[in-house]
C-alpha cells in the first residue's frame, strides 16, 4: 500500500498541485510562531520543550487516526488517509513553476526576468548575476528542495507511515523557522530543532546522494561527495550539492562557500584565491544545466519508485500464505 499511496499522491499532485501558501501550511507556520512566542526565553531547553510539544500536537492525532483505521481494518479509508498525508507533505510541484519559468526566461535570453524569478524563489539578492550564476543558484535550490520535499518524505513515510511523513516535513520547517530568519540567528532557542532535523535527515540525505550517483555519473558523484562535501558549512547541503553536481558533471557551490568551510575544518586562514576552480570537479553551470537537473531529478524519482515497488512486492509475497 505504501507504493500505491505515493504513486496516487504523485499523480494527484501532477494534476492539481497543492499551493505552497495553502491553509494547512499556514496553520502549521502559525503554530510554530506561537511556540516560539510562548517558549523562547533565550535558552536551548525552552526550544527543546517547544519542539516536542509542537510535534505532539501534530503527530498524536495523525498517529491515532492511522491506528484506528488499521485496527478496524478499514482498508480503503486507510489507503485514502495515506494518500492524503503524502499529498500534503510532498512538494514536488510546489516550486517547480519557478524553476521552469527561470529555464524558459534564460532560453529566451531574458536575464532580467530570470533574476526576478530567482530572487522571488530564493529570497536572496540576484542583482548583477549573469546567466551562469542564475543557473547555478537555480540548480542548487532545485536539488535541495527536491530532497527535502520529496525524497526525505519518501523515506520517512516508508519507515513510519503518515506519522513519519509529517515528522520529517514539520521538523524541516521548524529547523528553518527557528534558525534562519534574521531575528532567530544565533538564538539558543533553535539549536535543538536544528540538531533534531540533522539526525532525522542524516540517512535520507545520503540515500538521495546515492540515488543521484546511481542515475548520473557514478564515479564523479562519489568522488565529489567524498572529497568536497565537507567544504560546505551545512553538511547535508554539501552532500546533496557535491553528489548532484558530480552526477551531472557541473560545479556547484561558490568559491566563497568552500573557502569558509575549509577555514573551519583546517583551522587555517584560506584565501578565496587559493581555491582554484580546477580543484572542483565538473564544468561551470550553464543554461543547459537546468535541463540536466530536470533529467537527474526525474531519474532519481523513478529509481525511488522502482525500489518502493520491489520492496512492496517483497512484503506482499512474504505476507501471502
């Protein structure tokens, strides 16, 4: 039922994508804000209490409904419930219109429109970016978003069902909401949320990197992963971008990002100019890299679906007398 639930949710999302600003997401964001307001007194312990309480508020009802449906063996209702949860937690089409629009704008030579779309998507300053820089940032954002909105959800739905899918997406959002905004940076309140998501995402992020390697250039993906992923300040992002870039044969991550990480690791001062471009594998991203990203993501998605089908088949055969 896991494979069919995900397949149906994907098909429904392709026909009617769920808006990123839908009512349910808005309520979860409001709840996270209320937890921050109620519990943030400047200590990490308060963040831990807020995180567990928020998870309990969201996960207990989901777990209760799932248990009741399973206990009374209401197969169709349980199947519909699974599809609904996967549909709500998947984000395969939430932001794809940005990526597609940027690709079309660059193909038409309209860099101004592409910069505006990228700024709206990433919430960063894009003034002065050329086509290659726009392509690089768009590819990086697409790979990270796909992992967090699709492959991570797949993994935890497979492990814990609807509870796992909700746990993953909510923990990912809370880790960002309590750490990334300007007023929350360096706040002790968000430390536990960030650490919790790190461990929740530890295995999924590596499985996503393996999937990119399998469906892309395997040797370059593994080489980049092993030798360059630690140069990002965020380990998970480093693994995704190094493996994804290696799989496509493109160079992701700016020299500045690498220089900062090398300084932290080696405890030595490293100038940006000391990191030559040819030490990073692959070519500079270009407009063609956007199409390569689409192909890589779809092949990785098909790989995940095939593995889910095989696993579901093995479970069904094992349960058959």
